């Protein structure tokens, strides 16, 4: 069946957390952050919490989700906090489909820049390659950021359309 | 009189906000963030809120403050959120004194890295020079991050002592 995108619902919490855990690349502290962002959005609403969600279903089962929001203290910069596809559903273009949905939503709000962060370790090589292929440029590498020998990469994509600004120095 | 450092008190909110505004370099949205972090720390406590404060008084009047906390999802990385000295008290080494206090507190908690962010515009040239002189290295430059023509610099300092890790790649 064709994947369907939909909004966050109250009964998604456990499925999202289970999916994040199933990827086996996120640390327990990160899984806890994923859960907190879902609860914040459900409790305060997406607008007030600053955490927006897009979910993807395949055959009625949760197959992936994205979470993003405006970067505090900026005008037109947005953070892509989470982009996760269930292990059983990977390799089918679902991450791209989610990202397209995120970018459309952000551009609709006048967003100019989309910022993603990921680890520099081999476990995240797939994520690194994905963002590069989708037009993100490497803006920073901070070694040992998450913990010793686990550094952070910051990837930035300039969104086309209104308010767009080239990110060349 | 010698400057005195002390902890955050409930009656500091208005003075801190007024001082941040008086520097004339922070945007209204940033001033609002400064206020929110103070309220969070007073409401939940510094440990639970994740926002720690150190204040500096000269002649019984607030002369500067720092706000920092553990970076979520990391082991041993801390964010320096705010380091502000009242305009009338600048040029007397108070920012360095605050930073020494922050670094001692972070090292005492096993912190390895201290991360500061600032703007790439001329208004923040003093801050940029200060961090460089205090051993911070430039880790990232993200043009147009805050708004068009107002980019972000990320500066990172490896703290000496236990748990220290060199940040060379």
C-alpha cells in the first residue's frame, strides 16, 4: 500500500518510542528526549510547544516520523529534531518523503534554513549520506560533543522559495 | 569594592532583564529567552531546570551574570547560554571572572566541553574576541542563522582536568 502521512495523535506515544528504540542507534537519553517532545506537543499543542510532527503509515502501521520546530531566537531558521524510519521500512524512500513534508511545512511558515544535527560516528553514516544527498551542507563538526569519540555534525539546508538566502560566506 | 559572586535570587528577575536590555545587543526575542531561563530556574530549581546561574555584584548592585547548563543528550558537554556584564561595568575583567566561576562549576560536575554561541556580526566582535582569548576555538560558522546577514558562531572550549579530552580531529 502507498504510505500515508498524517498528524500526531494521543495514542502514538508508545509506538513512536518503540520505533526510536528499534533503530538501535539512539542512546537511552535520546529516546527519552524523543518521548518528551511528543508529550510536549500533545500537552501544549504543536504551535505552543514549538514541536511539529509528521507521521507516516504503511498498511496502517507507523513506519516513520519527523519532528521539527522554529529555532528559538532566530527569524526563519528551523530545527529538524527527529527523522526516523522503522527498521523494517527503510530503503523505500520514506525518509525523503518525510523530509519533503517537513520542508513544505517550514517553507509555508516562511522558513529559510533547516538545520539537522547528527553524530560523526559510523552508526550514523546512513543519516550523514542522506542529508548530503538531500542538499544539506556540512556547517560544523564538533569532535567529542556527545561523549568522548562521539562528535556532532551540523548540517544546514537553504530552502528554496520566498525569503531564501544563499548560505555561501 | 571587590566584586562579589552570588547565587540567583527570586528578586533578580527584573534586574537581569534590565541588564540584558541595557547591553543593546540582544534582540527582544533573546531578552525574552533570558527572562524565561531565569523564571525556569527559580520555578524548578537550577538542577531540575538545567539552568545554572552565577551573579556578580559590585557595590551591592548587579554587575553581571552567567547562565549555563548540561547540553541535553550529551555526556560531559555544557552550554554557556548567557554571559552578560552591565555596560557601566565592562572593561574590568568581570566577564572573565564569571567565566572562571562557570568553568569551575562545570568541571566540578565532570564537564569536558563548554560550548558558547554568538553572532557573526560586528555588534558581537567583543564577545568573539573574548571567547578566543579565553581558549575557545571556533567550531562552526553558520551564515544567516539568526536572520539574513546575521550568522551564528559556535565556540568550544575543552576544559582541563578530569575527563578532559583533546578536541583535535
